[in-house]
C-alpha cells in the first residue's frame, strides 16, 4: 500500500488559480431550491426526481444510533451502472437535502462523509443513474445522552 | 490557520483512495455563541471540487448540514504514482481554499 | 455493598487490592473481556458506537486543535528552552507516570501541573487548567507523546497512600443535590443504561484524556470531573485543586497496566 504524506498548499497563482476558475463557474449552479426545500418531497422535486425507485444496489453504511447528531459518519457505494450523482437527505433536518456529489468520469461511485442530523429520522440516499433515480432509506436514531454535555 | 485542509491518499492498484479533512466551522446559522449570546451567522462550504491531473472527478454541492471540520472520502480510477489530486472549496461568504497533492 | 468490598474489616485495603477487586467486580459484570478493551469505555459493549469512533478517529476533525498544542509544545520559551527539556526522553512515554506524589511538596502532582511547573521554571506564566486554548491544546498534544504507554501510578510511601485514600474517599462520597458518588454510576451501575447512555466502568477511564466531545469540545480529565460534579448538582472543585488531584491519583491508579491514548473522540 502506497501512502502519501506530502501536501502542498497552492497559492492564488499556479495550481490554485487553475482550480478556482471552475469553482466560480459552478457557483451559479448551487441548487438553491433543492437545498432550501423543507420536505423530502420538495427536495426530490427540485433535484429533478419525479419518480424514485427503491434499490438494493445502493450500499449505505450508517449508524443505528448516532453517538452524536452533530457528526454522523455515512458511507455510500452505488452498484447501479451509470451512477451520476449521489444525494444525501436527512428527513427531519430543517432542510432535508444535506449534500449532493456528482461523480464525474474517473471517479468510483463511492462517497463517505459526516453529516448533522437534527433528530431521529430516515436517512435517505438517492442515486441518479442513467437519468433515473433510485433510493435506499434507513432510520438513524439520534438521542440526547443522559450525561451529554 | 496554518493548513486549511489535510489530505491522505492511498493507492490500491489503479484506484486512489483519497481522504480529506477540511478545517471549516460549517455554521448552521442556528447556534448561539456561548459568550455573546448572539447567533453565529451561517457560514458553510457550498462547493467542493476534486480533480485528478487537473480534470474534475467529483463536483459536490454541500449544505450547512455537513459536519464541522468536514471529512470527505472518494476514489479515483486509473491513478498512478506521480498523479496530482486537487481539492478546492468555496463557501457562502466567498472564501475559498485549494490543495494539491501527489499520489505516492 | 461495593464500598464494603473495598474496606476490609476496618483496615483500609491497599491500592493493589482495590485495583484487583475492581477488576474482579467488572469481570463478573462484563464477562471475559481483555482488560485493554476497557479503555474504550461503554464502546467496548456497543459495536455501533465503536464503529463510529473508529471511523471518526481515522481522520479526527479536532486535528487542528492537537496541532495547535504541538506548536505550543515546540515553541521555545523566551529563555530558549523547550517543554521537552523538562521531561525525560523529550516528553515521550511519561504521562502514564502521572499523577505522582511529591514527598517534598506533600502533594500530588499531575501531568498538567508538571507542564505548568516547566513554564514557571523557565520564566513563563502558568496556564489556566480549564483554558482549552492554552493548557487544553497543549496537553492534548503533549499527552500523545505517551500513546501506548501503560499506566504506571506509584503509591509507595505513607504520604502517597494518604493522598490515594483521600482521592478514594471522594470517589465514594455522595455529593450534590442528586446525592450520587462517582462509584454510584461508574462502579455500581457500570454497563447499565442511564436514559440512553451505557454507563462506562471506572476501569480504563483515566487512560484516554483529553477527549473531544462531539469531535469538537476539549475536556481534560479534571474538566470532565467538573462536568460530572455539575451533573449531580454539586459545585465543582477547581481544576488543579487538591481534591481533584487526589481524585485523579486514585482514579488513575485503578487503570494501572492499561494503555494510554490521548485526544480521542467521545460523543
């Protein structure tokens, strides 16, 4: 197994400038209506998912009981051919859509991150593949501990 | 802040597993500052782009629901030693940062 | 019943007897678990929680705080000396020997007190024990230099034993409006549920501080004692007080032989 430890901070000139340009171009595409949506149904509408099919080809790793709702580790792997985007929604968050990941050519259909969940809710992962939408849903319990600070 | 993010890359065959830790408060705009009692304003990363040899491979849109000091793990195909992996982010206040690393 | 176990016929049991009694007690409660597992606290009986811990510890979100501590540790004092000069082996594998009883001072000395003593002896102002941005992050880094070291607390003089017993007395004393002792939860009800929490056993607790609760909020061991005291509606002793130092002395002794790991995630 090879591992790198070296990292280089890019400056505004050089590599940084190359990468910031695409960021500026994408700024207008942040899906405001989808991120503002207060229900899963509305969020799905705004990401263009008119119909969503349950799928057993989305592998979701999430806790059964989140130790702390502020930092819930989630891992998604899609086995659906032509996976384009992974969406993560937490049903009872004030705005359910937490994040979306476009998986462009050269990436594997895999994402892991950590999200905030306001309370016990369905965690819903939606995969866009071949311009169709698929989903897997799992309840994640979020509690306030007896000795919690 | 000395480094805006940390990156770790492990190469398994032709797949580079990339783990990134970004230092960012990811404020929801709902939290009260414990000292002042004032609401801490919304401040979160909206866009993250990951590149492989300059070409975008992941294009992510985030909300304030991504955890503080966010973690991201993704995998790049067709990678080999010497390749460059780049991560850039931009937040709702227009702040941004980039890092570039070499597959070992 | 638990207290009776550790007070043998009016004569106070020795620290080693205490430690072995507690190990036996937990062995009955938790079954045949390797002792090292106890450093995980309630996660040792909660695989779902353990998986979250492992995932977060792979790339901890509080790394920047530990790095700030590293900067504090490595920055020379105005006189040119460093923290590392104050400890054997540049501060590696020392934390497990703290607290210790200083015979000439007549008091227990914690690792954080030793860090402050180093500052004082080198002409710098001492840090406040509860201040996360100074002592907190400093010890968050400095203790990691002892990761893997096995706790090795010595109680081998009459003066030391007296402080050990003082700490033990506080551990078993009911305090606060809720009239609970540390032992009420962390011995008598270890492994049981308190609302949705599994109460952690006292064995192993002192090995894994400071913690970053929710991956963010730094608590040294004594800051954690203070939160527990507040939770039972008692007025907490100050961090660095004789009471909490003696408590830490007793509490750490119980974890003798277990591996240290500093700056870890807790819920």
